């Protein structure tokens, strides 16, 4: 009898030991799965149907530019501890890929300027858009795609505020999912600011792509045309300050029009745009009224506060198959150990 009890106890000890060992073995797998989960850090919406730039812009007349292909409807920034970051740019429609770019789209050019940290060295310049970013939103890095135009000739470029350009960053990729353009960038390119990602602000612009134009940004005209953005303000066009943007990320169409009309034709000052989510107490700029060139500057309106009501900065853990599978296996081993122990106890009786 004593030998049978000893045997049963030995079997139980061995079973529980196996359960512990399996758990120890599977825990690193669970940790690895957790590292590869995507976390949504920021999600912003843009009004549908405001793809008219400063208010009067019209699409190029080329047949491939169907209404909606330049209409930005939303933007999402996500973080993956095991990989890097992801930007998802939502459009009303992609409209195909008539130039067969390996990006999966070729009608639009997407430009994303990221203010990653307050007080860090930054730039207010943009590439071919004919606007500047306001000083407090100076960007630390920018992503432009596609970039199959002089001077880059690449699928995508990553640009830092100091002027460094990385063409087709290693490990980065672009894809099209439904009506969204998805851009993935490895951690090594953004590690300096990744811990601060929930505070990042973004200036996002959509414009028609033209491989013959500098930086791929299609030129403007006062009249519609096959390969031009029509409807530009004649005075702004003559002064060289008309923005080359069909849609930008902003909470309302009125705010977009105000930002893209904040140029000054007398002094030749370009429009000043802002990154979203807007900082507290941000006020919209408007064109100056004075004719004194020396003292002209962008002045605020009497609007006191423009918050981005649709912004979310909560972290969302996505359900991961491998993580669930790991915990499932661990639970199954423990359950089997308990069942085996019960069966041995019953056999003793």
C-alpha cells in the first residue's frame, strides 16, 4: 500500500514538474507575442468631401483622377515594440495604380511631417507644397511617398530636420489595404522619439502626384487642365504663395480653408499650417492686413481655441493569435495535470 501511495505521489510530482517546465518554456513565447502587438496611439478623422484645397481647387482633368482619390478621411499612428511605427492614411478611394508603382498607388502623393518632441531641433519647411509649418510644430522627421520624382527617385523617403534623406529605408514597407495607405517604418529610424509617441503631432497632406515636377507635387493653374490642379487664386499664384495641397488633416473644412489661405501676397509669405492634434489655446492664422513689408507677419484671429475633438491617445492592445495560443497551451497543461491527479486519487480508493 505504501508503495502505491509513493507511486501516485511520484506521478503527481512529475506531472506538476512538467507543467511548470512547459509554463517556463512558453512564457518567452508569450512575451515575444506581446512585443509584436500593434498599439493604436493616435487616431484622427478628416471631413469627407473637403478635397478642394483652399476652397476652390479642382481635380486634374486626366480621367484617372476620379473624385475622391485625393480626399483624406482619416489618419492613424500605431506603435509596435518589436518592429517600429505604422502610419495609416485613409482616403475616400485609392483609384488604382495606373503607373504600376510598387507602393500599390500612384495617383496621390502622401506627405507626413511629425513633430515628435517639444524643444527638439526641427524644421518648418515642406517639400513642394508651398506652405510652412508653424514654429511650435516644427517637425523632426517626415515621410513622403511615392517619391519617384526628382531629386529622390524612390518609393519612399524618410527625411530628418537636419536635411538627411534616407531613400527606401531598410525594413520599411508600403501597402494598400482597402482605401488606406499603410506605411511601416522600423524602430531604428525613430528610436530617439518613440517613447514620446503619444505626444506626437502630425501635419498630413495629400496632393496629386506628378513624376515630372520637383518633389512629385503637381503644379497649379487658375484654370482646370489635364495635369494641373485648377482653381488657384490668381493673386496667390502670381505671388508664388499658392499652396499645392488638395487636402490636409484638419478637424473641419473651414479650418483647412483658413490655414491654406493664410498666405500674404504682398510680402510673399507662404501659408502657415499647423500639426494636429492642436496644442491647447492654438488659434488659427489669417493673412495679414498691413501693406508694410517689414512688419508683416501672420496674425491670429479672435478664435480662442480649436481642439481636435476626434483625437484619441489611449493605447489599444490588439488581440494576437500567438499570444492567445500560448496561454491556451499553458492552461491545457495545467488542466491535464489536475485531471491526472484526480484520476490517481480515485484509483487509490
